[in-house]
């Protein structure tokens, strides 16, 4: 068992031992849950889809114009 101290801002440092066990790196998110009167800390799962959002932004220019162009080409066939 290890102790931590709560700051004025409500922050607590996670002891190194637990960060190493959970493989928590600086900037990563953690989940807090309650089990009765216990607070459970878990490493937040990575969301690979969130990393892709906005990746191709601007590739096709204005999306509405691109969609109209594709529809026009389809109707011409």
C-alpha cells in the first residue's frame, strides 16, 4: 500500500510503481471507477479510430463539390 497527497487542485500523483505496472505514460488518460467505497484506477483503452479523425481533411477539396462531381460522373454513365 502506498500513500498519495491531494493538492489544492484535487490532483494526486500516481506512484511510480503503479504507473510502471499499468504502463501509463505522461499524457495518457486513465479511468476512475467506484467499487463500493473503493476508487479503482485503470489505464484508458486506446481508441485507434480517434487517431484517424481528420487525417484526410482537404484531400478532395470541398467535400460537397467532390460529392456532386462523383454523382454527376455516375449519372453520365
